[in-house]
């Protein structure tokens, strides 16, 4: 395994490859994404340790999306059977994946705990337990400071775990080392990741505007008046939610390309092509 340093423009390439790969298998990749999110949501509903368990499942959910994306990248349809087979073949790496989940949950809960020191726990309770944001709460300077603190501290946590599940799964790297290598790879390729984030921001913004225009056009064509305001709001909400979920699935489809280009597997040193160096569909 060797770290690659890629030019900044590669970030835009990752976005294009992710979107292109998603539309090769849109139903399968969307289904994988929804399945992972459903598992995390169900875990969060459990009493006592539900939130921690849900956070601990996120590295595995990210890995499953990367495996599914690698399947689609190689022209295969990702199925539940193939994902289950991946999990079975990766049993020897289960302790490392469990360690990643534990570290992620502990890290994020620590960040939320730090935010509670700023506003007395209002943002932490809202984030972890849900609820409505009142105008008074949203306008509170302490609440806003806690929110920004959580966002800023979540960035280095994301960099630590960005490549870690894939390094454990495909390169058999121990959990703690995978966190170090992930952070180094992201920092050394910060230009590409900055472009990657900016392009995805533009994609999400454009998708939201397009969904809004489509919603407005449908409402006008259907002639919904003031009496149909609730139906119009419900329809618009459904369109926006569906658009956001599809774009989120496309985003997670693109993550595997960031890993493929940041790390060289051993085969590439032996003279294989760039495509051969892509993450394998099956664990090694």
C-alpha cells in the first residue's frame, strides 16, 4: 500500500465518477443506501445505548456503500447476497471494524459533550433526541455557537474515518493505523478534497433548486389553490426529501473513488492498470 498525491482537479473527477457509477445501478445503490440508513435508524430507537450503537454502525454502513459502489464500478449489480458474502469473508477483520465503530461513537459523543459545555446541552439534546427548533432556540447565540463547534470538530473526525473502513477491509490495516493513514491521506490531498466538497455542494444546491422548480411547476399544472395548501406542502416535502436521499446515495457512491485514487494496492506496483488498481469487489 502506497499513498498517492493527486492534483486538486481530481476532486471534480471523483464527483463525476460517483454520479456516473450511481446511474449504472440506481435502484441497487439507492436500496443499499436506504438499507444502511434504516439499520442505523432502527439502532437509534433502542433504549439506553441506541444512539451510541447507531453511531458505531456508521463506519460499517460506509464500507457497505463502498463495496456496493465497487461492484457497480466493475459492471456488477450490488445485491444483498453479495453484501452478505462480503461480510462473511471479512469476519477476520470484524474486531478491527468493531474498534472503528467504538472509536467513532466515542469521538462523536465527545464532540457533542463539548458542545454541551457551551449552551448547557440544548443542541446536544436536539441532535441526539430530536425535536423542534423554536425561534427562540435558533436565535440563541449559545445554541449557534454549540452548533458551529460541533460542525468544526466533526471535520477532523470525518478525516480520521474517511478511508479507515476501506483500509481495514481491503488492505487489512489495524484499526488505529487505519485512522492515522486516513488522516494523512486526506491532509496530503486536501486540494482534491476541497474541490470535491465544493463540487458536491454545488450539486446539492443545484438539485435542491431543480426539485423546487419541478414542485412549483407541478403545483401550477395541477392548479392547486389556497385550499390545497396542505397537499402542496406535503408534495413539495416529498419531492425535496426524495431528491436529498438520491443525492446522498450518489455522494456515498463517489467515496470509493477517493479511496482508490489515494492509495495504491500492491498490484499496481507490479504494472497493473489504473482500473485494475480499483478496490476489488470481493475482499482479499
